C-alpha cells in the first residue's frame, strides 16, 4: 500500500509546520487558541444567580428546629419571589442538628437544583 501524492504533500506540510514552530510552539499556539475559545464561551454564557434564600431564625425557632423534643417541620412547598418552586423534605433530627433536602425547580430557566442543608445548634 502506498501513499497517494496528495497524502504525501499533506504529511510534508505538517512536518514543515513542526520544523517552523517546533513542538513547544505548536503546543503553545494550541493552548492560546483554547484559552481564547474558553474566554469567548465564558463571556457569552455567564453564570447568573438563580435564586437567593435568606434564613432568619429566632433562638426559640432554632432551638425547636434542632431539638428532638419537637416534631420536624414536615414536607413543604412554596414559590420563591422569582417564581421558582421550592420543595422541602426533612431528612431527620438528632440532638442539636436538623437536616433538610430542598429542590429548586425553575420552569422559566429550565433548571433543577438540589440542596442538602444542615442546621446545627452549638450547645
């Protein structure tokens, strides 16, 4: 099996490029091109915050939340100010700790986020 004339010319051109720039030069050029592409993509598709939640507990609320003497809040569901559906699922209580699973579902952004939260009380 032999090479066609066009294939030989292509191999020769590639060798010429390697001779001209060297292997390190080609790797440097490839890295610069990749960084430029990444910069363009990062500029075009910036990460925007989807939702912001603020928790404010009084001492008695946090005490009841993290105490095994009080029942768990139970399953919950509400809409955030950005019209994002939030589903809360209690995962359990141990002394001085309450764990919760939250799902944030945005139909507008076509996004689904899952969060595991742990509330600790320092005794």
